[in-house]
C-alpha cells in the first residue's frame, strides 16, 4: 500500500494510519522505509472509529481517501478519483480487481453507478474510495455496524444522505490475494421483509386454457387470498369461454378481449377492471417457485421513490432468463446475464439492485404510478412497452428495481412466436436515442455490447 501511494501520479497527499494501541512495531518500522520523507502520521486507538475521527480532525485536505491496508492503488487512482469529484459530488468509487504475489491481476470486479439497493446487500464499491472530508466529519457514526465493515457502514450512510456519488468505470486498485473478499454478500436475511396491507390486483393476459390452469395451480398457496386476479381472456383463440370458466373456478375475474394480441391494450383493460392500489402484471407462463414472492415485490413498490419492480426469472433448467434489462450502450435492450447461471465478472446478477428496466412478464407498481405514466404506450403492441414504461418512470425520478428474492420460472413466449417488429424498434430508438446512445448506468461500459453479453475485457483472466 505504501509503495503504491508513493508511486501515485498525484503527489500532494498526507497519510494517517489508524491502528491498534500500541501500534504494531512492524507498522512503525515500515513507514520510514517505504514512504521516506512523506507526511505520515500513525494514530493508535483501541476504538477504530475514534482513530478515524482523530485523523479527520487533523486532515488538512478537502478530500479523504479511505484505503484498505490490503489494497494496492494503480498509479492513476488518486488522480482519476479527483477528476471525477465534481462540485457537489460527495464520494467517488471505481472498479477493482485482484493481484497475486507475482503482480498478475485477475478476477476483476466491475461496478454499476450508484445503486443503494445493491449497496445495502453488497459492499460492491470495495474498500477503497474517495470522500469529501467535511462530509465524513458531519456524519453520525454509530457504535454498531450490524455485521458490516466500518467502510460498508459509512458507504451506506453516504448513499442515504449524499446521493451525488460517482463511479469511475475503470479498475483503479487491486486487492492482494489471500485477504478477505471486500464485497461480501450480507444476505437477504439482513434485509427486513416488510409486510404491507396493500391489496394487489394481478393482471394476467391469456389465450391458452391449459396454460392458464397450470398457472393457477402454481400459485397455490403462494399468494395471499386478499389479492385479486384479473384474467384478460384473448377471444381470438376461440377458447374464451374456457378461459372464463378456469378464471371463475379460481376466484378470478375474466375480462374478454377480441382484438389481435396487444400487450398494452389488454393490460389496460385488466387495470380498468381492477380495484387494488398495487398492480402486478404477470404472464400466464410465469410460475412462482416460492411463497412470499409477491409480498417482497410489493414491499419495494410501495416506497414513494420506487416506480417499477421486477422479479428474477429463470428458465425451467434454472439458468437466468431475466435479471434486469440494460438499455444504454447496446444495439437494443437486452436481458443482463440471460442464459447464465451466474457471472464472476458481474456477481450481482442474483442480487436486488437498481436497473434501467425490467420485463413486463412480471412487473409490480403502484396504481398511482401507472396512472401518472399513462400505462403502456399503445404504439408498442408487443415489444418494448415494458422498457418504455420503465424509462418514463426513470425520467420522472423513480427508481426501477430488480427484487432478486422474488424468483419465478418463465417459459418464455410459449404462447406466441418471439419476434421484434421493426416499427417498434425504430420507435424506441427515436424516442430514447439519448438513453440508448450512452452506456447503461446500471451496467458497465467495459463489457461487450452484443445481446446478453458479459464479456471479459483484456487483460484479465479468471483464476479458477
């Protein structure tokens, strides 16, 4: 660490080493050897927080770099962090990777832009980042971090109170092999599940009686009986009466629809016939794997700053079908990690986080948000209506979330041929060219731009 600091392109820095009391002799001895003539002060204390507060009180700089002992900074780290620290920015973090004893880098960890939902579950920044010193001084530091590291606790407080936090999408530092992984998953058990009294209207568009029957069978006993089901029965299948009969047997309301398949219009009919304060748009080829999936999604959707919530959808063989949709920087909207079980380079695939868009195959939102946005745009009858809705929600300042603890199976497009209409693609590009033309902020520009791609950029290789 000391050697990497001395070799920084940005040379105007001072160092405070917060350590135990008394400080280990090895630390005292190595400072003059590896940082000769530099302004370094060792601050011993039995309480790490008190040592850090003392360092902040003595800090003469506008910015403070929080550095982990086991990290090695790239030569441009301080410079690039400072360049990203614009007026009003409270903190800056970056991508990072690992380094072995032979100085070979491997196993990069690429990050999205600020994702508070992800940060609550993973310290995805890693343990090195830059903060305004005055911001740190003003923060309330509790004595209990609830199992998190102090660096993680401070990052959460920064994200909650000072949301203008920026990311540098480049690897600027390395974790030395043989140390604890800084982005430890704290697990869903640490995130309290909020039960809400909101009544949910589940809107299902269907044209296949046997599939609808299987759909209802998969729900029991996974959904609270206080919720209502609205089945929009596609009459052109010639099985409208069968669909209505299955709906009635399962306590659902059947709403007939006679026109050609139109996802927007059909869901609008279902919403108009519903009474719940929360809406769940659900395909009839989506099947829950667990109880409580809807409550988890609703618990996210009822927050006033959340617009749309999606679920983690898997193919029947267990690989990912939907874990959020990337829009910007790609040729067309694409499901991140589609066809994969997981990714070592994007380890948040199965973690709740902010995303740019989610699929309409399983989507939850408040009725007030649906009304405010005007529902689906009818100019997208089949494709991109869900993406367009999410982009409009984001444009109005709402967060779009993937609730990864809600897991369902999706037999994708079993009832229709999966095609993309040119006119729908052209309309999406014309309407959202400013979004599509820039990198997706909740993905990472270092990956490939082909559909479903999480390609590893050179020079990193995975150590197995």
